C-alpha cells in the first residue's frame, strides 16, 4: 500500500505522521509525491523501517523500493 493511501484510509494528516516518525512534514510530502515530480524522495532505510512499523506493515519497503522482496523487508525491519 502506498503511504498516501494509508494516511487517507486512516485519516492521518501528513503533519501528524511526520511527527510520529520523527521527520519533517516536507519529508512526508516528498515521500508521497509522484515519482515524476522533482521533489519526490525515497526514504532512507532507517526511516522506511519506522514507516513499516508505524503502519503495522501496511506500507512495505517494497512500496518504495520495488526491487526488494518480502524477505528483504523482514531483514530491514527485524520481523
């Protein structure tokens, strides 16, 4: 699931989620920006791990890093 979809589904604002995982609002905005946009960013693995944990696995590392597999996700998150 994409991060933007998760936030919309749960009714969580980008600002609220940013505060929860310890990043700036702008970072969240960049993470959910369309990949064709110049401001689009992919979170580093340490932040991605926080995103996976905070979303109870609904957003996966592979949602940002498509070449990774489920086993890669488990390795990064310790699950």
